[in-house]
C-alpha cells in the first residue's frame, strides 16, 4: 500500500486503542517514510490497569493471528498490523529496532559486537547490564552520529 494510505490506517487504528496505551509509536517502513509499505508496525506501551480492556478492544476491531505477550499480529480493515508490546524499560530500544531497516539493525549489532556489546530488544548491554536504552543513547554508546529514520537503509 502507499505510504499515505498506511499512515492514515495506522492513525485510525491508534485512535481505536489510544485510551488503553501510555504510548504508541508508528515504526517500520512508515517511520522510514518508504513510498511502498507492506504492513504497519506499532510499538505500544499498554497501561497495566487497562490490559484486559485493550485485549477485548483488539478482538472487537481486528482479527488476531498472532497473540503473544510481546508481539501481536492483527488484520485491521484488511491490512496487517504488527504490534510490539513494550515495557517502560524496552520502549526506546523497540522503537529503534522496529523502525529498522533490517540492514541498519545488523550494522548496529555488528558495531556493538565489535565493542564487546550486545544490541537486543532489552537495550544495548555490556556483560548483561543495560548501558543504553533509547535511540539517542544507543547511537552515542556506539560512537555514532544519530541517523534519522528516513536514512536507515
């Protein structure tokens, strides 16, 4: 689908679930501003006290095909939406990783590895301890200038 259509559909979906979320961020190819989008990717921080209501709403407005604790895949108005469920600690890293691109993530992971670090959904870690967990912190810890999402290919 075209970027503008995907953006519009993502925003419609977000409007449906916003009351259950502390934060929602559009990531993936939409955030990278790709002209063609194959699916919609969102990172969500669900309000803990609204988890059950969120689940009920999701079932009401979409067809769930993957229903995990960290990832859900739904069909909404005929389009695939992947939901990545964050915690306050994993929010920034999930936004970075799920924005992509896959090639950019591999590059970051390889740079991290050369520095004795590991990049995962938990953050940038050294000996198992998180040393950076936001996009800005991760780029800084890897001694890299910040790369805008549109340039992450």
